[in-house]
């Protein structure tokens, strides 16, 4: 047993272990980056960084890699979407803040008008809608507003008709300014 052969055998074994560790770090880095990014260029660049700089490249990769995996990002976006849907589903009366359902026409607590019935089909419509999306009937509370005038003379002639139409409009169909409620109104 020559001591130089033993030393050579130990160095060869350590070199093989170091090469295996180096290869394992490259593969781990590529797989980790693949779980964090869809960009193939970034995946290859991260693996090359570790292949060239070894442990120093691996430490640099750990500092620069995206903080969450694609699966974690997808789960987070699903959670956010579920929370937003939960928030949107809770409807409140603009007058008193009481919870109301989407098909309520009037708030049962303060009698604020929430929706208006369609003149054509009778379905409940949002107060801001000018046309019924179900039947296409105008939903201005029965008020017929003349078409846009083509010239200044037409506009001057149409102005009294518009004023009369707005005066005869159902006052309940007009939304109150923000902060005010329509209390005491029954439909």
C-alpha cells in the first residue's frame, strides 16, 4: 500500500462526489426555475449560472429567483378572485346601508328605490340603464326624449320638448346625488 495511491484514490473519490454535487445543483436549479417561470431563457440562464460559477452561482440564483412558484401564484390569484366575488355578492342599499338582494326593487328598510320595472317586459332594471337588455325597450321611466338635433335650429326647436319630457318624468326614476337617499318613497 503506497500512500500516494491512497491519497490519489481519496482525491478521485472526492472529485467524483464534487462532480455529482455540481451536476445535482445544476439539475435542481433548472427544475426550481422551471417551477417559478415559464420563460425557457430564464430557466437555461439560471442553470448556466450555477454550471459556470458552481456554489457562488447557486447563491446568486437563490438571491435573484422569483419568490413564489407558478402554482403558488395561481392559488393566490384564485383566493383573491374568490374574495372579490364574495365582496361583490354582498349588496347594500345606498340609502341606509342595509343588505339587499340583487333582485330587490325597493329597500325593505328605508324604501329607497333600487331598481325600476321595464315598461316592455316588467323585469327589474338598474336605475342607470337607458334600455332594457332583455326586450330592448327604452327604460327612461316612460319618458321619450327626442333624438339628437342635426343643426342649431333643430336644437332650439327641440329644447322645449326635452324640458317638458323631463318635467313630466317620474321623479323616482332619477337617482339622488351621492350621500342623499330617497326615503319614504313607495312603489
